[in-house]
């Protein structure tokens, strides 16, 4: 970090921070995440200007022999990193067993660090970090679609006659390579099955299915099935 800055160096740092945060924010906007271009650019540029302020105040730092006060310039970027946690926490949403927004929160924190790098004059490190972030957000997103992960679904079946049996429904689910996590059966009488509520899990690529899976759709046409509800 040079002791004295000229306007060309300041403009270069601001421009690099703006370009990096714009590209990363574009990725967030394309996927409909809360923190888009404007949020990432504002966060990154705020950190950049904070580090520029630190750099501009460097000639004033230090302690005179007759002074009891020391200007601790690093408290400013440290405060920026601590305060950005409030914005990051605001985009994390927990719905039942699912947590959304963690990647967006990490992106906000990362662009803050990019701003500190560019604002502090570590241009090569900032460019390298920007390329890594772009690769992680774009390339790994594509790779994740083909990685096998665990999925869960909830199935509710209501029956209008006594034709269906628990054993039949269970065997059909197991034949589709579904693991039964939770199973509840409701009987109107000791021999008449009225409803089944179950939770299943399976391993498959992360690509989302556009409609109800075929093995679940096959249950809908079974004799005696009055209503089917499937939630993935």
C-alpha cells in the first residue's frame, strides 16, 4: 500500500472493484437471488472507499512523543467486515428443513473482501480473487447440476375403497429406489385403508424435475386412490 495516492491509482481501484462486483452481481440477478448487481456493487464499493480512506490517512497515522493517541486505521476495514454480517444474515431464510440464501450471504461477504483488496491497492490479488469468485458462481453452478445429492419428498394418499394395501404401496415405492423415512397409515376399520402419509428420500442429480415423477404419477391411477398429494 503506497503512502501517497494519486487520482489515477484511486480511479483504477474503483474501476476494478466496480467491474468485479458488477459481474458477480449479474450472476446473482440471473438466478433471482435477493442480492443482485446493485447490492454487490454497493457493498464492494463501500469497502473500497473505506480502504481508500485508510490509505489516504496513512500519512497521519502514528504517535508523536507528546501524544497519548494512536490512530488505528485498520479498525475501519475490520468494522466493515463485522457490519456486513447484518446484511448477510438478512438474506438467509429458513423454511422448514431448508435454508436459502447462504450462498448469497457468502457472496456479499466475498465482494466486501474484494473491495478491501482493491481499495488497499492489492490489485493482482483482487483480480485473482474476482476470477475465482466468477468461476465458483458460474462454473461450479453448472457442475452441481450433475452431482448426485439427496432429495426428499412427502406423499399423501387418500383411498375411497379397501382395494389398496400398505404392502402394495410400500413395495411400489421401494421398487422405485425410494427409501422410506416416515410412514403413517390411517384405517377406517381394521381392514380398510383410508390414507397413507409418508416421507421418502432418494439420491439423484441436482436437476429439478418439472412435474410429478413418473413413479409417483403411477400411484394416482391405482384402483381405490381418491386423492394424491406430492411435495418435493
